[in-house]
C-alpha cells in the first residue's frame, strides 16, 4: 500500500492516518528522525494510560525536582498566569456590568454597578474573582441582579429595615 506524504502509519495499531492524527515532535535529532511521534493520538493516549501507573513515582519525583530547582521561574510564571486570569475576569465582569440598573434603569460605568445577591450567596463576586472557576463565577452571578450603587444602598437599607420591623 502506498502512503501519501500527508499520511503516516501508526507503529502500534498499523493503520494509515493523516499527519494531523500524530503528535509533532518538539525537536528533530538527526537525518533519520521522524518529525512526528510513531503512535497516533488514540494509541499514544492508551499507551500513556497503561504506562503511567508504572512510572508515577518517577514522574512525581521529577516534577518536584523541577519545581525545587526552578522555584523563581515557576513562581514568576504562576504570577503571570494569575495576572492574565485576573485581567480576563475583570474584562468579563466589565462586559457583564455594561447593562442598565434593574431598579432605576440608569446606565452607569462598571465601577458604579453592584451585584445584589437575591438568594444562596456562596461568595462575594469581587473577592473570589480568581480563586474560583469561571463556571462557579457565572453560577454565582446568576443568583444576582445588577443594580447601580445608589439602588443597591436603598435595597440594603430596606432589607435591614424589614428585619428590624419584624
């Protein structure tokens, strides 16, 4: 069987597949080296799944060694990732706050708008901005109404007055 240039044979299952089904190698060493992994993606996934329990301890030890030897680099990368995530979440909240107030109908800048929890508050949205998943953040926002700062203060005052008059 003739193999086209854009196809490779998997060394594990023996099927001929598109090169998109093979993982490209990071660096090619020597003239006879393959530019792609010898196994197709499904075979590689299965191979890794079966092999990992045997090499788990070595993998964990290698990761710990890397972390300890590159603490500054890892910390810098973690800070950079956190800054990116924080910026992304702030932009998301600003887009969500670009709506009119539920009470007065006024449209204000994002920093003048507040999330008013109606029920089941788990966390304050601004405080847990980067400490929860985006899905958890959106689930918490779904429990809220968007109101301007003045209407939020009025709502809070009315709630407290209701508790006092009971």
